[in-house]
C-alpha cells in the first residue's frame, strides 16, 4: 500500500524521508522508589520500565516508556517480555516506515503481536514524541489539541502502616502537592483495613478525599459484607474490588453499594469496556496506556467508556516522568476527565528519569511544555539505572 504523506509534511523544511524510522532501541530500567509500595497481590521497592528510543532519519529521537508493577503481576507483561516483544516482533515491522503514519503503524503492531499493550504503547509514545519534536509541535496538538493543561492530582498511600501513611499524607497536604488520596487495601483482612482507614480518616479529617484500590483482592461475599463500612468512612470510590474476570459479580455489588465502583484490571479493550458497561460493573474507569496499547487507542477507550455512561479517571502504573508525560498529553485532549489523575509516579521514584517533564504544584500536575512530549531525559541517571547483561 502506498504511504500517504501527512499534510504537515507539505512544509518543505521537513521531508518524508526525515520522518522515516531509522531505529527502535529498548532498554530495561530499574528505578528505586522512596518507600515500599504494597498492593493486594504484590509489593515493590523498585519500579521496572522499558525505555524505548525511536530514532528518525533526521536524527531526532523520541521516547516512550512501558511500566510494569511487580513483574508480570499487575498484568501479564514483564519488562523482560516487553523488551523481547519490542526487539524481536514489534520494532522490525516499523523500521523504514513513516513515523507520523500513526494509525497504519498501530495496525502493523497489532498484526505483529496480539495484546502486548505496554510494549505497543511505549513505541507509539516514542513515535509521537519524535514526530512532534521534528515538526516543532507538542504531542497534544497531534492528538487533537489540549482542552486542559493541568489536572487535580491524587497520591497513593500504600505502605500498609497507618502511622507512616498519616505522616506522608500530612506532608503532601502541607506542601500543597496532594489532598486527594488513594489507599491500597486488600493485602490484609477487611477488618484490619477498616481499622487502618479509620485511623487515617480521623487524622486527616472529613474534607480529605479517600479512594480505595482493592486490586482484585475480595470475593463478592466479602465485598457485600464490608462495603457499607467503607461507605461509613466516606470513601468516594472503590477500585477493582473483585477479580478482573468477574464482570457480572462486579455488576451485582455495584447495584448494592452507595460508593461508585471503578473498573481497572477488568477492562483493557473497548469490547471489555462495553461488556462492563452492559453488566453495570462500574460507573468509573481507570484509563492507562498499558491497558489501551497506545495513545490513540486510549482516546477511543475514553470515548467508548463515556458512551456507556462511565466517568473517566486518569490512571497510572507508577510511570516515571516519561510515561507520565505521555499519559497527560492524551488526558489533556479528552473532553471530560471527571476524576482528574493519579499520575504521581515521578514522585514515588527516588530519582525521576527526566530533567524536564510534568511539574507538581498547588494540588495539580501540569503538562510538560515544549515540542513532542516536552521531556528531557536525565541520561546520567538512566545510565546508572539501566540493567546490563540482556
Ligand atoms: O491502580 C493500580 O492498580 C496500579 C497502581 C496505580 C497507582 C498505584 O498505587 O498502583
Ligand atoms: Mn488499580
């Protein structure tokens, strides 16, 4: 099939050849976190990413990042599987192709490998970054234009130690960084989680927003028994209480609770979003690049979710400033984003991977500025954190 030349390239200063993909390189990064982060099914004190570098014929390099959480635990992809999917199956189908043919490139990626969403999203983010930098345009412009440049930003409390979590939350409020909190639960009995939450609620007061993420840790029976106690503590949202596959069961508990349910691990594809919508499984959806498999697909997921009546929440998988910039670029173009975002990942890292990227102030995260994703990598730090020997 002949490749169409995008209109922007009729500007003779950037030729078709300039935007051809010369190389795609991937590397594994192990980045320590400032503290232990616990989920119902795993815990980390090191975040693992695959950093993707797409080099164009004009010498411009774009960056993307695939995040994981606890190896192949949060989802089936691990940094090792992502790197080999990119190197062996995905990169080869894009070399020499036009980087700005985003839809066609996404089709080629989906023909080369099914799912592998984190890997595909990282490559697509890097292509957007490289093309944006080449054209002198922010990625948001390539995605249809931003309707917001800053977002209300949620922080996750996840050490499991109420005293530590209260101190951490109070410091975040004091520094005007966060006043909305998502608390990870489900690694202890609900009665223990309730005690922990009660301490946090008492210390922080009733004005502070509290969301809980169970990460699939409960059964339907446990949820039915304990959700009223969480409602009494003023929890505003319960994320993924049941195992991902239990869409109908989730629908049954959603119908019985006064707390909105957010679907996370249960919905990756648009078809899954529609199924969840039909089953009434949740009234809010967490949007993530590792689930959608690309920036354009995330926009479609948001539209489908909106059409089945779900409100939108800008999710994360503890991305660094690289992945956060890509998420915020897409989130900024969504007509609605009712719940703001939890793209706090750069702040959970002992050292972020970027020198310039999204910034955090006044309880908001602000879009990175400049062409492409607006990020500048901290190459020195990245060199230290790059895994060698693979
Ligand atoms: O939402 C998840 O399940 C994954 C992740 C995002 C924030 C956090 O604390 O954990
Ligand atoms: Mn979640």
